[in-house]
C-alpha cells in the first residue's frame, strides 16, 4: 500500500504508519482489489465486509480501479464508503422526498388509481402494517411515503430497507443492529438496526 487518505484511516481505525508500505493482505481482506489486478478490469459497487488483520470488520461498498501504463497493470486504486455513511445518505434523500410527497403528487386520475389513493388515505390514520403489492416501477415507494405523510407518524423517520440487496449473513445485524462488544469482529461502537432507526416512524 502506497497511500491512504484520512477518511480511509479513520473508517478503519488505523494510522498511516500501520498502512503505508505494507502489503494489502497484511492489513485488509475482502476488498476485491486482487480481482481487479488479476483481470485488469474495474470492480464497482462491490458490497463486502472488510476484515482487518486485527479481526475488526467494516461493512462497506468498494470500488477497485486498475492503474495501467502501456498495457501493463502496475497497481490499483481502492475506494470505499462505509455502509453506515451510505445508509445515512440514502435515508436523508428519502426523508427529503418524503417531505414533498403526498397523495396529490401521485400522478393518475383513473378510477382504479383514485380508489387506491382514497383507500390508502383511510388506512394512513391507523397503526396497522400495510402491504403494498405491484410490479417494479408502479409507485409502491411513492404510495408508502404518501401514507407516511398522512399518518400520525409523519414527524418520525421514513426508513427504507431493500431486503433483496442485503446478504443473508448481514440481514440480522442490518435489521436489529448490535451493541458494543456483542461479538468479535464488528464496529467497536455498535450499530443501530433499521427497526430502531424507524422507531416512531415508518419502515418500508
């Protein structure tokens, strides 16, 4: 490893002295960097669990970009975003959209659509779990945000979980989180689960 910026060092709880000049495998595994070096192709949006030599792990989204001169791969650049940072940004974006989404914002004036919006407005005042069904791209997310806005939980968070994008091995910790020292190889400060993040709000 030749360089590491401050974000990477802080996220991994490492010092520059512990990283620079050392082989990557002695510091970190799970990056996908060797795959990029071997194939000479970029690896993007690789969701993984980075594991340090100390045993501590960091859930992250990684990108690896080979550096080549005259067709010869000399090295690669690794970038990553801590999954908590990505989740926080995603939540902030969805929260902003939620503040501007109402039933009136949902386009459609056909009788079936009007009936759906009318029914959704009625159930928004309740406290029961709501099941939204429909093909991809039909507006389930918009409807969920509109229901949240009209509900008694409107001032609470609107947290989105794409279960199909979460590996089985990470599902429990993503949904329920974990406390400091719960088990080895995780963030020292613990992590809030999606259920707790959505407390007094809506989990979609």
